[in-house]
């Protein structure tokens, strides 16, 4: 579930409930914020290949 929410966040297609889940997860720890930043950088970087 978390992985799908991350992908939908990157595509800007979260529902209101998914956005709440993401915000809670993202703000819960520095590790989660760092994980999302790395995930986002890798995801967006893959479009350029």
C-alpha cells in the first residue's frame, strides 16, 4: 500500500484519504522524508533514460 501511495503522490493522483496517509507517513520521521526524497529522485531520474 505504501509503495502505491508513493507512486500516486509522484504522479499527483492521490485521493483525499491517500493524501492524509501520505502526509502522516511523510511527517512521522526523518527517515521517511529521506526515503521519499531518494525514491522521488530515482523515479523522476528514470524518465530521462
